[in-house]
C-alpha cells in the first residue's frame, strides 16, 4: 500500500533531486531531512497524500445521490461519482479549487523533503530519538478528534514525541509558506495531528505561538523603522470614528508599512517548540518562504490591508444592513493606535465569528461568545440592532403572556404541531399569541438574509486576512450564516470557512440548500436542534409548510452534515444564548473557557425581561 502511494504521489512531492533547490549551509541544524531519514520522509509523503485523498473523497461524497429510476443511465454514470445532475457544475468547481490547493501543498512539501542525501545525510537529529515532550495528552480529546478526523495509518506514529511534534510544526510552517492559512490547510493539520497521536490542544498551542512570533517580530521591526507623523496619527483617529468599524477584525494594521524583514530575525522564535527542541532558524525561514522576509506578506496574512479598507468598503453595503461590524470578545474593544501590544496577545491564525439572533442589550452581541477559548480570534457580529432588539422584546413579551403556557403545549403536541408544520391552519388561541412577535420576526429574518450577503462580501474581500473563519450562530444568527454560505457557494468562494455551527436556526432542511452550503465549508457543518422549541415552531410556520425547519429537526440525506439533538438541554428558544459553551462542548473540537461557561449557566437563573430583573427565571419558551 505504501509503495502504491509513493508511485501515485511521488512526482507531486518532487521526490527526485531538484535543480532549483537552494544550496544549504553545513551548519543549518534541524530540519525535516535531519529529523527524518529517507524512508521516513517517504512515509510523510504517503501520509499527506492519503490525508488529501480523504479530504477529496469527502468533497465528492457531498455530491453523491442515489440513482433514481429515471437516471439509471446516461449522465448519472460518472467516472468519479454519481453527481446530482443540477449540482455537477458546483461539484466540478469545488474539486478544481481543492486540486489547486493540493498541488501547491504537495509542491511545497516536496521542496522541503527533496534534499540531496549525499550532501546532507550525515546530519542526524541529536537528542530526539527517545525524547518525550512535556505534554499531558487528553485521551478524551484524542478520541473526539479521531471520531471527526480519523487518523491515517502511518509508521511515523512510532517516532518519539519530539520528532512527531517537529514534523507537525514543520508542516504548519510549510502551509504558512503558501502565504495563507486557509480552511483546507487547517483541516489538513487536524488530520495530521490526529494521525500523529496528539490532541487538539497541541495544534492550538502551536498556532498561538507561531502567530505571536510572526506578529511580535513584524511589529518590532515596524516600530523601529517607521515612527508615524502627527498627520498619520490624525488619520487613524478619524478612521476609528467611521460609522462602520470592523473593530480591527483583521488586526495588525501597521504591519506591512515597512517590508524587508530579516529572515533569521522572524524565524528565531518560530523554530523552537516545547522542551527546547526546534528547527534551525534558517530552516524555519525557508519553510515560511516569503512570509519570513516581508512585513507586507505578514500583514496580508493577518489582514493588515483588509483592516485599512474595511470601513469605507463595508459602509457601501451598510445601506442595506444597519450597524454592521465586528466586536472582539477579548482585549480592548477599541484597538490601540499602534497594535504592538495587541498583536502579541490577541491575534491568532484563525478567526471565529459568533452571530447573535436576537438582543435585549448591546452586550448580547458579545456575551454569548465569551465562552469560546482563546485559540482563535473571536468576534461578535454586530448587525441590525433595532430590529433584533424589537424581536428580543417581542419574544420575551410573548413567552411571559398568560396564554403562552397553554399555547406552547399545544404547539409541541403531535397533532397541533403537525398542523403548524404544514401551515394548514392555526388555532385561534395561538393567533393572538403569535401576533405579538410575528412581524418583528419577519422583519428581522429579512434583515438576516441581507446581513449574510454582506458578511460574504466581507469574507471574500479578506477582512480576516488570509486566515480561515469559523461561523457560529443561534436563532437568526444561524440564518445569517445560511445566507452567507449560500452567497459564497454562488460565487464559488472556497477555502474561507472552516466550520459552520447552526443552533436553533430558522432555515429550511432542504438537501439541495445544505449541499450548497457544505461545498464551501472545509471542516464541519453542524445543525444543533431542539424539538422543544415552541417559539421557533410558531414563528417559522409561514414557510415551514414547504420543508422542515432545521432548528427543530435533523437535516437528512447528507453525510457531511452533523445533526446534534440538544432537546434535553435546550427547553426553549431563549436558552440558546446561555447554552453556547455547553453545546459547543457537546459538539467537540472547540476550546471552551470553563469559567465563562460557568457564568453562562449562572446567568440562566437571572434574566432581564422588559427592564426588570427576575431572579430564578428559567423560561421554557
């Protein structure tokens, strides 16, 4: 099997001698050619090839459909896969985009592994044969990682922890050498970490260290070479006053002002890993490529130029969506004039955007997302405050109405629920209750669709830089994600989104719609639903007669969509904002801040309604 993979993928990795390979210094220290012998380098070649094959098969499976009687011949017989006919164009473009990324990856890794054994074979890894790193691996985390990203069989698992981790670290730097860390690259790293026997925390910590190293070095060089004038300071103060501020979602605005980073300088802190082991600085710089020699490229990775243009650019779309912006959940809400301190602490190689579905206070845009860990750069999306606050107030008023207790039981009863889902009739007793929130919900739902399109524009314009994005939303926040992903699919924008998590979302369960969304998400698509959500069942009835409602039931027919039933913990629609941490913990692979999650659960006992604080309020709305 290994020989077969060598023959299949060896040329893509450039296993033969490279005429363009730069001359190497005799004292270059550790790199992949000293950490691994020739056979082990072949094993790494095989492992990465198998991972990319697995990823490609996952894409193809998204477009597989059972053959109908009408289509048992002709077009449905494809060499690769039996595509749903109307999605053949989307399937082709998705696979072409993936193949382009894969070819760049294989070439990049091949350059690193393709060394002249005669010249460099004498350099052996010192002190790495039996060394273990100071790691306490979480077996539960490893099991969860294996379930979602199954490990590929590889002889490299027999290497010492130190060697395995240096391999993981080297591949991360090589991926960054592509001048981006997109969603496909992140998913490959998850498969690699799984196959190397580590837990998710190992990758998260390494990503944080690399991000800090890149940004700290770049900002130090910038500060020493370019002291801003008073005019520049004034311009930046004015920029912060723009109506549509993306709250420096892209960060590192000053990075890229001055180019010409010295490769050894930027690589000095990026080769070393836990336990004092590490790559030679020249090797790390070589793996990083242009990223190690240009502040412009570093700035592009973290969105320096996206940050400098987002204000006026997004303002153009804000005519359709009022009050659109990104709010950081950690650090200062107002970025400092110079981001030297924030760069080292706040910025990450990945971005997470949490999207709230209704509000009663402006803090509701941020508070539900504080439970997310600090392994990614987390923002709350601010959008359409007035419609969302009217919706939040209306839902609160509806569920505290005296008739709601009886009404919700009727809604969730099998007979009445069936009639609501089919929109055949609505009992008169429910009409009065529904009218309280029906119009605010309809308005907010329409605005959510527009906000999703604006979010797609922002991501395509790279406000996040060249980094992957996680999208998480509850209620109409999930609707924003739905609209965003539909827009990305229409525009064939691949590799931007790593994961999309929907909670209690008022959207269709149409297989075709979810298939399109799945095509632009490289990692996981998760639908968390509750069968006890009477509010959603009532308010979404106008369109639910056509198909099911994702927030109430499973999305069927797609292997790439994970359905998580949270009915036991989410007894009503208003609970989602206080259950984000617990739900993400249940889904797995998201780092959770335990202290913030405890605060979430404590808040369940104290909810603000209509300006009055009611202790012990635990609505089952």
